[in-house]
C-alpha cells in the first residue's frame, strides 16, 4: 500500500508503518500517482482527495487493462477539520468506506 498526501499527513502514515509520499501540489500528486501506477508493485494507493479529487479519472489511461492498483480517495486532514462536527465527519467517512457505521 502507498499513500499520497500533503507532507504532514504523509508523515503520520509513515509513522504508522505505511509507505507514504508527501507532495506539495496537485500537479506533484498527479505525477506521483502516475509514477506509482506505471511502476506497479502496489495493490492499493490511497490519494488525498484534496490534491487529486478523482484519482481514477486522473490516471484512467494508465489503468486500462490493469486490475491493480485499487485507488482509494481519502480525505486530507484539512478537509476533516474544516467541518464543525469532526466526529460526525469521521463517522460518515468510515460509513462510506466500509459500508456501515461503527460506534465505539
């Protein structure tokens, strides 16, 4: 698995043990995504949707005929904390990602 996000978020993913690439702009994010798709070796690439809103569409041509990687748009930290109801935002994000709500 690889993650493409802003440098601060990427650091957090690295601390969690994932391979993460910190990028400073949407152009850099798209270039990194293209490189990862072309090089192969990843089953899942999570992409900060604030940088690349529709990752599948951004590399559509490169994905033709390939089953992997699966591209997963994720909310960046900025989007998560712009909502006044952070807990509600995270609950909805989990629900959309796995298909049901989890209450701890």
